[in-house]
C-alpha cells in the first residue's frame, strides 16, 4: 500500500508549490498564532487557492473557538480540519468538514482508549508529547505504539526525517506520515531539497516493501 504524505507548517507560496511538485497528498496550514509556523489567514487563503485538485489543504488548530474555525473556513479553501489540542469529539465534528484528531504521545501511552469517541475522525495523528509545544518538536516517540490503534487510520508525525522515515513506517504500520521541522531550513521556512529527499525516501520505502512482499 502506498504511504500517504502530508507536509505541514507551510507559510509561503513557493513552499506550497514544492509540496505539490513532489506529489504530496496534503499540506498543513497552522492556524495557531503562538506557533512559529503560524500563517496569516490572507496568506493561507492565497496558498490554498493555488493548490490543485486532489491535494488536501489541512487547517491545523489548537483549542480554537468555534468562531476561529468558522473564520478560516469562510476564507480559506480547506478540505480537512486538524485539531491538535484538547478538543472534544463533539466539537471536532461540529463543522461538517472531515477532520483529523491529534494525540500527543509519551513513551508508554495507552492510545486505544484515547481514541474513544473520535470514531468519525478521518484519522488519528500521533505526535510527540511536549509540555510546551504543540507539534514541530523535532523529537520522536516509540513508533511501535501506533500499532495499538486498530480502529482508525494512523498518521505518524514527530521528528521524522529522510533518514528515519522508512524505519518509522515499518515499525508503526502507519497509513501516512506528516513532516514539518524535518524539511525546514528554519522554523516555518521549508527547504526544497529536503522536501524532495523526504518524499523520495517515502517512495523508496514503499517500493522496497513491495519487493519484500512479493
């Protein structure tokens, strides 16, 4: 099965173009002002407007109000919402838009019970827990923990790089991977070469896994 690829924290039009060029399945726009990867709603709208069909534009929130989400939906061509905080299942599903729910993962988390209630989510995104940061930590968690989630597709995030992504997919069994800091030159500024190499590493993993399977 082909591993899906999301590249998150896009803040510039040229970076969005590179995400499209490497064949990523989705790009993430951070709608959380404290993040160094926060993108102003006007810029977010311009980025989303240039993304071609069949590539998801994912708006990422951390504990937003309903008004904040609605403001983005009114101006930005978003196809998926991602909730990265402590949002309830009822809140996540209240906008009539497909959503991804993020779980921040520690070393020994029991992830299955934490998925309870989010049965209508499109996927659970697993990222490394940090008491001060919501994503973009550059740190990993034990990838095998992802296999304890059986009821919903898993997107793996947290410290992934071109050198680690193949092992991460193998150990986690994840449906998709999500990278941000691993393809940056500085926070919020993507590196085109790193994006290309990361996408190639994902494709190479899938090709080698297919050869082993056969």
